[in-house]
């Protein structure tokens, strides 16, 4: 069963990294949002500063969310290697399978989940 969750997590990580690469540039161990969206070819000269600024804000917001999810996935993968995957970090009890199926990166049982 863990193997199945591991596959799902690795797939999700790959997808997240793909998404991140579309909107951000890797700087060392970090990512920095690109100033404009990737399809700069479509951006004409008449695009004013306001639009570019808006794009930048969007990329930053999206990047933040993607990085948060990536962190959670990474953490879950580490928990698999250290053998504590599927155990609630609050009570040490088994996390329900239905919960892991809904969210393979979950680290709390249903009783202790925060949202
Ligand atoms: Zn618990």
C-alpha cells in the first residue's frame, strides 16, 4: 500500500516541479517567480506596465502555493524513507487509509487533522 502512495507522491512531485518551471526560475535551492508569463512571444509592445505587474503578482502567488504543496509532498516522501509514513504526528496512531487516499501527504489522522 505504501508503495502505491509513494508512486502517487512522486508523480505529484513531478507535476508540481513541471508547473513551477513554467512560472519560475531555479535560483540555487529556491525558486524565483518569472516577471511575466511564459508566453512572452504573445505579449505585444503595447502591454503596459500594469499588466506585467499583475502577471508578476500572479506568478508569485501561484509559485507560493505550488512550493507549499511541494514541501508537503517532499515531507511525505521523507516520512516513507524514515518509516513513519502513515502515522499521525500528534498521537502516533495509524492514519486512516481513506484519508491517505484523499491526501497521500497527510500527516495527521482524521481526529487530529487541522482542515
Ligand atoms: Zn492522531
